[in-house]
C-alpha cells in the first residue's frame, strides 16, 4: 500500500510514527533505537537544520536496525529522503569493520544533499553524549571512525557548530586525539 507523502508540517510526526512502528519488537543496544534517533534529530533542530534533514535524522538507522528497507522509506517519504537514508546506511555485505565504515564515509561524502554529512555528525554527537551520561565505553576503532568522519566533515565545510561539538566531545573522550 502506498501512503501519501506528508507535507513539511506533518513530516516529522510521520517520521516518528514510521520509526516507532519499524522498531516495534526490535531489540536494540542501550543508547540506540528511537531515543537515539530523536536525539540526533533534536541536535539538528537546535543547530537550525531544515525539516527534511531532521526527518532523515529520525530515520537514519531504520534500514540498518529493522526489517524496513530504503524502498519502504521511499514509499512514504519520497526519493530524496530515501537517498539520504540510504547514504547513511551501512552495507551489510561488507564484513570487515574498517572497510564497511570507510565505504559508509565514502557514501556520506558523495551524497548530493549536504544534510547527510550533518546527520552523520549529529549521530556521533548523540552517541558520545549518551556514552558520557551513561558511563559507556566506546571502542578505539569506533572513535577512529568518528575522527575520520570529523575529517570528512571539515573537508566538506559542514555545519561549524556540529564539527566543533564533535571535535570537543572527541577531545574530551580521548587524550590521544
């Protein structure tokens, strides 16, 4: 069944409904799932991101974590938003962590919509904030991926507030940065 695409005023509510439905019954790690998606969207809202970017932020992990796929996102939210979510979704066929993350960063950098890089930054910011609040450790390889994402964002001249916040959180997290 094809659902009518929501208008901008309804898009965030539709994304929240889609997100909650997709995660229904799905077990996620602490700090992930709908609360994480909401935190990412809120970070972007606070830094002035447009609503399309906020909606994509709400959905950025839904393809990786649930049975929903990019076509499901496209059916409800259209091609542009589906392309953003696709660019933010890891390729599950790449088994090696470093290669999978390198491919993800390449796809983020190649995305035609600049908000994709901002979502990637807000994603890392939300995760680092949650880890600091909960006392959760983050692996060195994950932090290395976050540093590489920050370098990508700096090259892309992404939102200065987001790059500065990620740099601050990484510096606080690891003296070896």
